[in-house]
C-alpha cells in the first residue's frame, strides 16, 4: 500500500517525466517555414498549414516569433492546434521598412547657385547637375516644376549617399508601408529600383498607384555585375531602361546635333484613313428583329454617313501637310511617308515588316491603342522617336524612352485640378459623383489629391468638404448640400453630358439663393445640350490642354491658311475639344522643327525648345527613369457673366517658414511648419 507522501512523490515524478518528454518532443519536431505570404489590412503574414506532430512552440521557433504573437493573431490556437489548420504568422518586423520617401534626405550645401533661364525646366536643370528634381525641390522650399520662373535663383545641393542595407527575405523582397504623399516614383527612387520592377511583384496595385497605409513588396535591386558570357548589346539595352539612370545614356546612339544636320529626314505617319464605301443600310438591318437594336444601328449609320470617322483623321492629315509645307519652305529636307493602318492590327504588322522603316527618324501615330502598342514596341526596339496624339494612358510610356504622349494622362489632369480645388479651402466644397463602381477608384484617387492639397494650402483650419452621390433623377441632394453663408464650389468631374445638364439646370435655378461656382472637366466644352448662358452664370471652370480660342490672332492666321489651301475650315474636335486640324499642324511643326534645329538628339534639348504653336503649348516631362515623355501642360479657364472666357493660373502655395529637426529616421530630416508646431 502506498502512503499519501509516497503517492505525491510518485505523481510529481511522473509529471516531471512527461514534461521532459514533451519538451524533447517540441525540440525534435522539424517545422518547415512556408514562403506563402499575404497582406491583410496593411500587415504582412505567413500562412502556415499545421502538419501532424507540429506544436505551437515548434512553429513559433521556426518563424522566429513568440507563441503569444501567434496566439494573438489566431484566437483559439493556445487551446490546441488542428491538423490542416491555417495560421496567420506576422512577418519579422525587420523586413518591413518604416520610412517616408515623400521627404527626401536633407541635401548638403555646396555653395552653387543656378539662375533659371527662359524655357528651362526643373527636369533639365536637375539633369545638368546630375541630380533628381526632388533634390532641387528639397533644397529650395516652395520650388516646383509649376512655379519655376525665369530669373529665379536656385540653390544646387549635394545629396549625401546612403549606405543603409535592407533586410531582404529569402525571396529577395522587403515590405514597405506606404505613407501619405508617397508615390510609386518616390518609393522606387528610394530603393534604387524601377517602377516596373515594383509593379511586377505587386499585381494588386490598382489605378492611380499605391494607397496610403498599403503595404507593398519591394524587390532587391539588380546587381550591376553581369556574367561574362552575356552579350554586350543585351547589357546596354537593360541599362537603357533606367536601372542605372543617366538621361544621356538612353540616347547616346542618336545622331549628334552638329553631325550632318542638313541631311534629309525620313518621317512616317500612321493614320487610319480607312476610306471604304459604306455598306447599304438595308443589308445591315435586314436580319435584326429587335426594334431597339435596329434603331441604334440606324442612328450610328446616320452619324457615320454625316461625318465619317475617317474625316476626323483627314483633317489631322491636312494640318500635318501645312506644317510639312512650312518646314520645306524653311529649307528642311523631308522624305515623308503616310501609311494607312485602317483599324487593322494585321495591316499594321504588314507595314512594320518593311525593313526600310528601321532607318526612319520620326514616327507620328497610330491613333488606335491596339495599333499603338505594336508600333511602340517597334519604335523602342529600333530607337525611333514616336509621337502619339490621342493616347492618354500610362502603360506604354513607362517602358519606352522614345515615346511622346501629347495628351496628358488622367492622373496628370487630376493632379492639376486637385491643386485648384484645394486652393478654395475657405469655401463650402461639394464633390459630386455618380454611384459607379467602375470609376470609384479614380474618384478616391482624385479626392486623396484634394485632401493632400488642403494640407499644403492651409493645414491649420478645418475644411468644409461634402461628397454627394447622385443618379440622373436625384439631383436634389446637391441643393441640400449647399451653404447660404459661404460660397459653394461644386466639383463635378464627369464626362456624362446628360447628368451634367441635369445638375447644372438644378444649380442654375438656385443662383438667387446661393453663391455657386462649378468646376467641370475637359469634356464640358464639347457638350452640345447645355446652354452657354448657364456656363457663364455659374462661372464654370474647366481645364484643358488644347482648347481653341478663335479670337486669338494665331488661330485666325492658321484658319486663313487652312481655308486658302483646302477651301474649307477644320470643324471636327475630339471629345476634349482638341481640333484635329490644328493638332495635326502643331504636332508636326513641333517635332519637325526640333529635328531641323537639333537633329535626332532633340530629345535632350526639349528644355530650351519652345516654338510658337497655334493651340496652346507643349511641356514634355519625362515620366520615369527609362520611360518616355508626357505633355504636362494643362490650362485653366473660367466662363464669366459678361459672356467672355478668362484664362487664369492656379493660386501659388502660401509662403511658409520652416526649420528642421532630426527625427527617429537617421536617413532624413523632417521639415515642420512653425505655426503648426507652436499650436
């Protein structure tokens, strides 16, 4: 018989043995760490599937974390694990970089200064001193590409290089949490990788780039040392896309401006004339039973019969001929070829199959996106400057350093329009949009730019901002959002003419009760169902790169020239108000004249090049390292009650007093506003 003391001793001894066995079992279990990761609500997790014999202790050891951390993320795990259970395990915080790339390191003083000359741009000045635009902006508070003025004196900094190394994981990635005002370009520059490399490992990145609070993957920079058996040409092509960026390196193969400058230049226009006889209407609708569908076909047929799409491009062609004639009269030798691409990808491939095109100096067109992508790849491969008049997406310009987009992107338009809205922070701002999920991301992007602008213009005072989501028959919501004690700024970025007409009518009939100003978009000048008197009474503001003022002497002179040659006038505009005839003339004249003055190296001389154009002006800025050029010129206009239209500038940012203070991040210094700190 075992006594009470002996029983206690026996139970304790048995428990000790079992505990030791458990600990040994925990230490001997081998847990393989998974490479599967997800990003949930801004945090990066491993997703581990529990296998037979695995314990919480063993799993925590494998992932170099504590059991408590795993239990916090997986309630119930502390009570026991189930085979096949999925666990969220936080990634090592050392792999998540907490930096703010929107605020660059403080540049050191060099004692150098640069006086801005007429026609110079921030990009060109930065390139002259082997700097980035952000370096000069950081060294000269309040300076930006939009505020640069001739005669302005800029401090030229020396940027201190960083030796910081990042803890990249076994996949060659580090995770970055996006801060407010950061852009894909600033993040890529900080980590010395390209935008394309970041986009490749973050396929979930949507329209407008990364969002504040989002965690994105950053790939390790590619090593510059190449294996000896790699062909030199392939290395040169890789470098030309910006991993080791130097603007002149991208275009070294182009002809020197002083070398055979008076030779004959070969130009190719890709225009979809598509002159074909229309199929009889009867044959188009003979097998259509639906009445509504028949009516739609008849309506489209009548519109095409009245003004065929090919007529639009014909006016572009006529404008380009006038520019070519002017350049020939100025002594330029030209060999111009026009290719009819129609609306056919196969036709475009056939045209590009001609080996003679490899020796051309300039491509203009094509007009349809599916054709443009094909010609863009060809132009990039053979290093031929390519100009596209109507394409405004950013996918092609990111990777083709020879592509010029004359139409600014929607992102660029939003950035400029957001500055205008933000400058009106003292008023009651009403943002109007439709309940359309397809455009929701674009609206969120535009609003975020506006909110960022509020902080730039007046960070201390609250702003009255209201968002109204409406449908065609529910415009009354807007009236309820108006203020009787403040001016009302109604921001309505829509291309829907029917909705714009309904909203403006509702606002127009309430002008006796409220002070209202409307900010529309570039499409509004082409709306035909809205009375101009409403635009003027509501003091409509719109932004555009190609709006034509027919009272301008330059426009009148061009119209006279066009009439003398073709016995008619250019009457067709794009949806954003650009005249096909004037655009064909301006584009052709701009680039042909650049070739005449600078030769094929005109790409490196755009900073000093500003010819007189009929329809506004161009301001080409390079999109990114290894990318092409986007026209960033956007002008603002206001309809006035006296029935005139006024061009105006967006108010500049208010002048601030700054001092700097070291922060926890030794890589940079944060500029703070005195007024905000003293509050």
